């Protein structure tokens, strides 16, 4: 279940137009990079077909493997301080509610 609907390219452009800062530009560049990875995955899905048996061009697969190998979210299991704080709050909340059940 999604919290928000996916943004279209036009909506992303409108966000930048409304606030054309270096930070917003950097976020949009990261979104563009992730969109390219999704497009590559879709290209592979189309080559594989609906039954899961087909030839995937070596160059397409190599690009996809390289993109995934460089993906920070797959290389790091470290949580950010903000994530740690949320996990700590959730854990304390669970501990506090343990006896109430």
C-alpha cells in the first residue's frame, strides 16, 4: 500500500519549478537515476516474458548488474540517526504496551 501516488515527470518538473534549489535538483537527479534502474528492470522483464523463460541480452544484464552493484541501499545495512531514533521510539512503545495486552 502506497502512502502517496507515484509522481509523474511533469509533477517532478513542477516541484523543481516551484523551488529551483540545488537540493531539489540533486533529489531529482537521484530520482532520475532510480527511474533508469526501473526502466532497465522493465527491459529485462520484457525479455524474460510472462513465463520466465527467454534470453536476456548480455549487455542489458551487465548494465543491470552494474547498476545494482552500485546501489547504495543494497550495499549498506547501516541505519541513519533518524532511522535509529524511530526504531528506538517504536521499541519503547512496544515495551510500554507489553503489559497492557
